[in-house]
C-alpha cells in the first residue's frame, strides 16, 4: 500500500510544484505586462506635458520674433515668428490627438486655438503697421495691453492643461510604482535564495583567491627584496674595498694640483718679472740718459712702454693675489666687521687726501669668517667704490646690513654700470669701463667673488648708469 501511496504522492507533489511554478510564472508575466502598460501611460502623460510646453514655446518664439521686428525693423527677427506660424497648427493637432480620450482637455484645446488665433492676428497687425511706418498706430496698439491679456489667457490655459496632466501623471506613476513593487516581489522571492547561495559561494572563492594572490605577491616581493639586498651588499663591499684607494688617489691629485699652482705662482713672480724688470730698466735708462736724443714722439713712446710695464706688473700682482686666495686655508672666527671696514676706509682716505669722501659704516656689525680674506674682499669692494666715484664732487660710500636682502652691502654714488653686462662683473679681465676713464686690472671683483664663494656665500650687484652701484654679499 505504501509504495502505491508513494507512486501517487510523488507525481502529485511534482504536479503541484509544476502548478505553483506555472502560477508564479503567469503572475510574473502578468505583473510585467501591467507594469509595461502603466509605464506606457506615464510616458504618454509626459508626452502631453511636453506638447503643452512646446505650444507655449512656439507662442513665445512668435511673440519674441515679432517684438524684435517691431523694435528694429529688421526682417531677420521674423524668422522665429514665421517658424512658429508653421509649427503651431501641427502642435495643436498633435495635442488634440494625444488627449482625444480627455473631454476636459479637448475643451481647453478649442479655447487655446481661439486665443492663439487672436494673438497671432494681433502680432500680424503689428508687423503690418511697422512695415507701413505707422508708428503712432503701432504705439497705440501696444499701449492697450491686449497682447498681454491674450498671452496671460494662453498661459492660464497651458498651466491648467499641464496641472491636469501632472495630477494624472502622479496617479499613473503611483500605479506604475505599485506594479513595479509587485513584479519585483514576485520575481525576487524566487531568486533571493539562489542569489544568496551564489553570493556566499562567490565570497568564499574570492577570499580563497585573495589569500592565494597575497601569498604569491609577498613571496615575489620577498625575492625582489632579497636580490636587492644582496646587490647592495655586494656594491657596499666593492665600495669599501676601493674607498681607501680612491681617497689616496684624490689626495695625490690634490697635492699635484697644489704643486702645479705653486709652480705657476713661482713662475709668475720670478720668470715673468725678470723680463719686465729688464724692459723697465732699459726704458728708464732711455728716459734719463737719452731723453734729449729723441723728439716728442719718441718720449711719448718711452712713456707708453714704461706705463705698459707697470700695468703688467700690477696684473701679475693681482693674479698672484687671486692664486693665493684660491689656495689659502679658510680659518673662520668671530670678529667686528664694522671695525675692519673702518680700518679699510681709513687707509683709502689716506690714499685719497685730495678728494672729499664720506664713509658711512653701520655700527656693531659682526661676522663669522676669515678676517684676512674678508679684508681683501672689502679692500677691493670699497676701493672700487672710491675709484668709480672719482668724478663725483662729494663721494658717499655706505657699508651696512640689508635686512630685506639678508646680506651686507656696499653702496656708492659713482659712475655705476649697465645691468646688461652684470653677469660679466665677477669674471677676471672683464671691465665695464675703459682704462682711460678708470684705471684697473679687471681682477679685483673676481678676487672678491673667489673670497665669497670660498665662504660658501654669494655676491650680486645692482646699478644705474651715473647713479651709483650697490654690491650685496653673504658669507654662508
């Protein structure tokens, strides 16, 4: 009996399951159809609303085009008006077709068409008056306000039509939303369990995959880090093995360079001076013993030879000074920079007793530098200030601290220079003034720049021709 019951029960249950599945499928399809119908009604309502707005837009275009023509008299402004005349009948017809099932809207359409006809006729009348030049009649027609009344009437009809459709739209949207909820509920109930199972399995496999990728990535990074560490270790060992050798090599190169500089200095001070002394001695003998044997041109030649020899001697002394500063060791100490500047200023005033020179030196300036090298720099900078202010009746030379620039400065009221050539100031043998105007070797500012750079500082200048110059410098 039991097998017989099972043979009946199992097919019955299967049949019942089939009925349930079929009913669910029918219910789902029916819900989808209802949802589609409701959405179609919603789209239809939106189409009606858009059609109302299109009619009002065309009416506004007609009025805007007509108004532009009435103001300017230019036919180009009538293009929107002409387009509206062609489009409005079709738009009204489409609106009437879309609302054929709505008696209220059909009644409004009749009234809207009548108002539009009146408004367009009034606009055409205004255009005709403007074309005929009857501005008084046109002004009188505008002042009556009939056009505004017609447009307000048309707007009221459009607003009422749109309000009715929006009310209908809200009802249909609510019905579509309910249909959507029913459809989603029907379909979601059957799919939720399967979806949950899929999510759980996906999460499990995703975790497994993430752990495997993380392990592979960590292993790869570890291998790369190990290889880099081994490479760095090998490089460090190689550098350590050659470090002492490279230090010895660099030391030997520096010693060789210093010896070459010393040999150069010796050659300049002895080998170059010997022929200069010879030339100077013989030219002096000519000047003293044979001056009467030559004419004025010859005496001028002898004078030029002696001047060139003396200038060459000054250049040699300047080169030796530049070389000595390059090789001299830096010994920084704290000292009174104001006092050092006053000492240099006193010597310059002693050398130029015939001139009126005023030095303005700021008090209580202190520096951390090599005082001997800095004295050389101040002698050159302040000496240049004295030299290039030689053509000024009352020379004023200032030395102080510029807080805005964060540097010391030396300023004069002398000849100045053209800033176009400022980059050449601190190069040896580059002079911005002719030797006839101001004597010099062209090495003084190069020497100053070398002193400042050896202190890890910087130097720069600013000037205006015939308005003086200012030099700033720092000491690192």
